[in-house]
C-alpha cells in the first residue's frame, strides 16, 4: 500500500464533479477526492466504488496515512468511461477484459478495438429493437386516441 504525501490543496484544481464531467486520457494522478465526493459525482455508491477496486476495474486507490481512500482525476476519468460502458449494457466481465487489455499496454490496441466494435454492434441492435418497440407503442397510443367505438374493438 502506498503512503501518500500530505494533500496539496490547490484551489485552482477541478472539483470532484468537474473532474468527473471532464474525463480525459491525461488526467492528473494526484490523489485528492474522497470516496463520498466520488460517489456523489459518479452516482455510484461507496460500496460499488470499493467493489470496482476489489475486482480490478479501478487500480488500487491511494490512501491517506489514516487509511481513507483518495481518488485522483485519472480515477474519475476511468469511472466516467466505465459508466458510459455500463449505460450501453456492457457486462462487468467485458469491462474488466477491456481494463486488463489497457493495463497490458499499447500492443493490445487491436484487441481493445475489436472488443469495442463487437459491443457497438450489440448496442446498435438494441437501438434497432427499441425503435421497433417504440413504433408499436406509437401505434397503440394512436389507437387509444381515437373515438371510443374504435377502442372497444381493439386489443
């Protein structure tokens, strides 16, 4: 476990919410955000954040001398990306595979791309399914907007 230097309280730095919202590849790795700040910014519970760390979606998070977790802007960038992947329906197992590939280095770019391309196709199919379902809903709504006589004849 790494021992940290005292936190540098530079007021010009981004807040936790700002850092989460401005996720970027070259984010600052200085540990500064508490688990409660990260939970509030990300919408994830503290329990989920600890679980992400335990299963390896996050690198081990730095801690203060008293053992409290301190997240960096880089941690927030990864969490923001993972959140996007979860919104697309990517499984935790596939997210973990992606993170493992990232940790393995640049020679895994092709594998990462293949994983993301395959997932994109799944997302596109779900979107097409949702569009078809939306069309059915629209038809039903239109049917129920007609006079009562038509409504009684339809299922």
